[in-house]
């Protein structure tokens, strides 16, 4: 059984091989989450993707590097809607294994600057017509729906209002 550094090295190799950073290949960002899900099922008994994110800093670094490459139309839908939906669906599996009292939702992949920049770039693509208006308006409607779902999963704010990030 792989342990420690050997496991981390194997995991890094799998991630880098399954989801290369070369934009020439055009690997969809969804492949990152598919590979991460498979790795979590094999390596983490509890905590899923969150456990991998916490154990190995290279996981978050790879995510940010993928986002920094920019979103082609094929990946834009997943970045804009799919990743939020995936994380919302996975919340029961990504709770903190280490602290049973910490059952806060995990949204760390959405909280990096690169994710915000990717969302802004997708909105510019919709506004410019690079992403056709029909598809763009549908994406925006689905994003609002999933962000409302995300907001409802969050602990209430002191004001009692839903706090959510576009």
C-alpha cells in the first residue's frame, strides 16, 4: 500500500497525466473533477475531494493553473455552472473528517482569485457574443439557480439574509 510521499507523488502524476495543462490538447476542466473524484474514492475514506485538497497543496495549485489558462466554450459551461453544482451535490461527502463539529459546507475551489477571473471572462464572452446569447442566457439562468441552492446550504448570516457570490 502506498503511504506518505509515495502516495502524494503517485497522485500528482495521475492528476498531471489525466489533466495536462497544455491548452493545445483542450482538456475540459470537468476532467479535473472526474480525476479528483476517482482519486478521492481510492485514497480518502472520508472527506472526498476536500481531504485531497487539504492533504496535497498541489491539488489546489493544479486547479488554479487550469483556471488561469482561460475557459474555452467547451469548459465555460462546467466552470460557470457545473463545478458549483458538483460541489453542492458532494457536500455530504466532503465534510471535515478531522473535526466532527465542523460540518460547514466546503466551497474552497470557488474562493480562489482564478475562479473569479474565469467567471468574469465567461461573462465577457457572453456579453461579446463569443458565447451565443441563447446559450449564454441559459447558462446565466442555471448559474443563478445553483448559486441560490449554494446560498441555502450556507449557515445563516447575522442579518438573516442569504449571502451569495455571483
